[in-house]
C-alpha cells in the first residue's frame, strides 16, 4: 500500500468531523442489535478496503448501522454486501463470494471500495454538511490511487459526491454534465471512466430494481475499460 493510502486508513477511524454521526455510531455500537449482542462493534469511521494498486474504485453511500459499523469493513455483514461481493467474485475481482468480518480472508483484485460518508448515519441519511465534511476523505483517496482508471458509483448520492470531489480536485467542470442513470457511462479527463449503478440496497435488490445480471453487466463494462 502506498504511504499516502496507508496514512489515510490509519487516521480515518479517529475522525470526529461530524458529531451527530459519531454519536449515532457509538450509540448503535453500545446498544447493539439482539442478533449481534455477543459481538464487538467497530463503532468508528470505517476505512476503505481493497487492492491498493486498484484501477477500479467502487463508491457506496455510507456504512450500515449493523453492517460495516459493526464489522469495520465496507459492505460487510449485511445483505447489500452479500449481493456486492458475490458479484465481485463472479467477475474475478474477489477471491471469495462473501464478506463476514475483517479476518475472513477476503482479498480484492484491482478493486478498491470506499464510501461517500464513513460513519453510519441515522435513517441512512447524511446531511448536506456531513457529506461536505466527509468528502475530504474521498478526495484524499482519489489522489492516493495513481493507477485509477474506472469508478463505479453505487447510487445517485454516491454519484453526486464523487462528482463534487472530482470538481474540487479540478478534474471536471459542472457535475450536472454527468447525470446519474443506471448503467450510464462517462469519459472523464485524465483517462478516467465513470460508470453509474443502482445501489445494492435491500430495497433495490428485493424488488428487482437491481438484479445480479444488471450488476454483473456494469462490472463487465468496467473490466472492458481496464483491458483497453
């Protein structure tokens, strides 16, 4: 892992920029869900995860209260993660189809997973000021992934936060020029390709708004970008 990426992951769990989010994450970790009453909860801002040499970046919304906020790994310990990591395994980007905890042996290939907000938000709804504060971490990670070639935004909110970060880095002009739509694909400056995908939330996957085949197709498009 590069020194910059290592440093980001080391200091990120100490972040206290958003008092409401920190209070909620701690409360959830203290009270716990009955099904996980005997397990320790992470209860801190959640670092990103994956291959530090990644050319593909996936960006979600935020840690789930009893998912990543419990396990300490992005998209781990909930149904959204089950759906996502199974797809990454089918695509050859993960060595196993599930992510249970930080010690389960999961490894990603050429893929890095981050989120627009790093703490679990109440009702899964960060405020605009919380998005703004947490975007500094995304900007730092974008700069610390020098081989990045493709970005998949999981949901409209993550899509917007990536575009705002890209604008703040001077990579793009108006974010409105890249509207969110499932399977939308945009060529950005610096040889970067942006792909949009519905978020693998239970609401989307249980209703069929996002199917395994739809997510597989987005990942295939990303791999085509990496191969060319």
